[in-house]
C-alpha cells in the first residue's frame, strides 16, 4: 500500500494537506522530523500514515493520559489497530494489552512519558520491533514552553536505549523559535526534516471584548449560537462552577470540567460534550488537549489565559473541521491579577531546584505581559499572534474584530507626552487609575491621600474623560512606551522608549474604535449553509447523533461536520460517490455508508 492509498483508505482524503507529505516522507525514509503545525492541520496523520506502512509498531508519547482512549477509539473506527498503555488501565487490563502488543495485534500504541521508566514496558520494547517514535506536544520538553514536563527530558535516553534507534518525529502546534531550538537539542533529533506550515488558521475569527458584565456578555454570545458546540474557558474551578450554573439556569445544555472533580465525573461530562448531549463545555485549562471534536463552533475565554501559547492552543479547538468558528476573549484587568496570583502561588515542583523554579516564574510573568498586550492591542489580532510565533503577517488581516470594527486614527502625541511625564515625575509609583484621576483633575480620596492634586500635571487633560485617558495609556502600553509591574499592586513604568519620547515632538497616531459591532457579528456567522442544503445537513447531523449513540462513540468519530456539509451540498447517490466525499474512508463507508445514503435519498425524493 502506498502513502496515497493509505490516506484514501483510512482517512477518505485524496491529497495530503500542506506540510503533511514532507513529514510522512521523512519518517518513512528513516529520518527524524520536527513538525510545527497549528491545531486542526492534521499532525496525527503525519505519524499515523508511516505507522501503517512501516513494519512493527509505532509508539506515540503523549502527556494526555485521560484522552488517549478517544484517540484510539477514532483510529479503531477507521480500521487502524491501536491501543494505549497508561494508568487508567487496571493491572489486568495492562497485562492483557501488553500481551496483545507482543503478539503484533497493534500498529500504534499510545503511552505517557512516565510509562517509559516502567520495567515491564521496557522489557516489552526491548523485544518488540519499534519502527517509529512520535513525540506529541513536543513543546513540553522546553522550559520556555507553556506546559513544561520534566518527564519529557527522559525521552531521548529511552530512544537511545532501544535495540535499534528508530526515526523520531516531534509534533506541536505552538512553539516559538526558542522552543523549537529546545525541542531539537533536548530530544537529540538527528538532522531532522523540519516543517512549519504556519500558525494562521484562516477560518477562525478573533475578538477581544471588554464588557461591563461578563455574565451578560457570555449569555448573549451563547444564546446567539443555539445548539452549536462551544467551549467556555475559565481561570479557576470556582469560576467554572459559577459559569456552568449560570448557563444551566438559563436553559443552556452545559456541563463542566476541572481537576477538582473526581475522575468518573470528568469522564462522564467529557463524554456528554463529545457525544453532543451537552452543547457547551465550561472548563479550566485541564480540558481540551488532544480533544478531536471537529465541530466546535466557538471558544469563549471567560478569563484571560496565562500566555499566548495557551490561548492559541485553546482557541484553536474551534473549527478543526475548517468551517468558520469564533474565538472570543472577555477581558478585564482583574484577569491579570488572577493569573499573577496563580503564577506566584502555584505548587512547587519537587524536581526543580529553587533557582530553576524562580527562572520559570519570571518567564511565566513575561509571557503573561505579552498575553495582556494581546487583550489591549488595537492592531490586527491575527498579526499579533502570528508575530509572536515568528511569522510575518500583513498589517491587517481584514477578518478579525479589530480589523472589521469601525475606527478612526487620531493624533495623541501631546497627550501621550503629558501622560508619560506625569508617570515619570511621580516616580512610577502609581497605577492607571490614580494617574487618570490626576490628569483629569478628579477630587478623589486617593488623589488627596497621595497629594496628587499638588502635581504640576493635575488636571492637564481635564478635557478628556478618565476612560479616554486610560485608552491612551493602553495604547502606550501596546506601543512599548509603558510597561506594568507585576505583583498585587501593579504600577505604570516608563520603558527606554518611553523615556526617549519625553522630549520627542513627533506626531503619534492612535486607533480608536467606534461602538458599531455589527461587522464582527457578520463575520462570525458567515459560511453557513442555506435552504435545502441546511435542511439536509440538519438531518444528517441527527442521523450521526443516533448512529454515535448506537455505536457508543463520539459523534465526530462517525463523520465530521465538514464531511456532512459536503454530503449536504453534493448529495452522493452511490457508495462510489460517497467515497469521493472528503473524510469518508473505506472503513467508515462500510460501517455507516448505507444509512447516510438512504437518508440523502429520502430527503432528495421528498424535496
């Protein structure tokens, strides 16, 4: 079987996506590979196709113990013999799985990195023919990554200890240039073939909102998307509980997921979401890595996450099927304080010495500063993300909320210098609220307490509202003239660029947004089917849900929304025509084809 035949037979696709074939060819030739591909770009195909064509077994090292079962289920539904070996198995189940693995029953085996030190597992791999090692979420090996796991550092020694060193494939969706260097060096990749397909997910719509009431904004967003699958991320367990209860009290089919729930409830709630029994999952960042639910139409962050890597990974769980999806962040300055608290009070890692732990803390605070900048920027949101990951991008994408919203550019050079001068003269001891009150000439308790009414800049921007002054401060933060200190009482400080600007008389132009939000709403809802195609799509989704319940698998494992959309548009009338639909492989056609063809025929006859 060729790689093209395997792709068509098991996955139902006629051609590889961008970057996939290069990685597949490298691994099949025995060469190491490093693939940086965004969520939804098909990283798993890059090692699963070689696994099917190479002799022996492929080991997939993944940190996602609780989600391996879903990945294996999806493979089995495609006709790929796969299994997982992790702590969720009983000892008897583990021994049975090992016995079957020794008998050559599996082509792909998922393992957690901690399993690599287990003596029983080591005895198995010393006797087995391991043809490929795939390291998923490879950024976990880097201290500069957002999910550093010391257990990943032991992977290269494990590989080197195998009787014959197989090719190693390293895969991740989010890696800055520095993290990529760490992956190459720490995994000891040997002249790897590298593929960076780009981080841009063109089907995703990005928006940052600053609502006065987050609960009302969330309800409006969810209620405007009835029946559509969505994820709402919260920073804390308490926020998850309160938000889930809010949605449920307003008639939304929502469930919850966080580390404080027992394993059985987490499993049950996750299945309710995957099996479409609950449309909305409210969760902490403990949920989502490895989830392959392709029809998530929106991801809402109720709180700002800690870093841009986490945000893009979590937001990227929307629209994995390539159809339009929305990624909306509800921001408040309180979010920054929550994340600083979580960083400063996270559990100490026993395996790290004090110096390394402090270094990690500083890096997390720096990434938090960059994440906060995303929430404040008036520039193109897509460009902000892509630039962070080392990619060049146009000044405007034309499809994010910042690009679509009505705006005008105003000259704020004089006002900026007044703001910078006030902060500089008062020693960088105050936050944005006190500085705004001072410049607007407000008579408040803090102004009197700190004698700010005696400062030469008191009332210097009295023609502006405090909100307008703070808007200009955020602009100066975004442009790098100001920075915000960390800690429980953040204060504004001038950067080197800010100090230089004090005596600079050049014009400075700031973008201001108007209140019109209709354009972002239109963008977020684009790409929907209409008329008979929409009716047939709804019927096919209902059939998929029924089939999934009978088979005991998540709905997306049967067919993705993208595949059902193509069926609704093309209306295949035979098994041959059905196999021409993207995402319909031979095994899925054999299992489900007749039922879906019958539904299409019934709709066509009645139309």
